[in-house]
């Protein structure tokens, strides 16, 4: 979710550069909204991870749920996204 990116930017030593980058490129993308279907995906995914004994941070479950809901990959360096069935992770 966009909030996670903004949080990462706020903590970065390259904050100004990243803020400019986001301002420049964000209009070219569609920001997906969290809705009831996302919440259903979140609940199911959280149960899957809990049952498998592989929990991940709650905010990241929301992000993964949104990606799975829309059949989209995720761009992240966080390896725990690899624990999510049906989610393709790209890194940089």
C-alpha cells in the first residue's frame, strides 16, 4: 500500500530524492483501494499463514491480500512475501 512506501521514504536518507520520484511517477499508476473483497482476502490469507506457522507483519498481509485480489505481483525486498501462496515477488 502506498502508506508503506511513504513511510519508507520518510525514514530514508534519500527522502527528498524519493519524494520527487514518487511525485513524478505516481500519476502514471493506479492506486488500488482496500475494499470488502480485500478484507475477505486478508482474513483468508492471515488464516493460511497462521495455520502454516509462518505469520508475517499485519500491514504486509494487507499488501499481499490486495496483490492477490487483483492478481498483481509485489515489488519488495521483504523475503517473507515469498511465504504467501499465489504471490509473485520482484525485487530491485
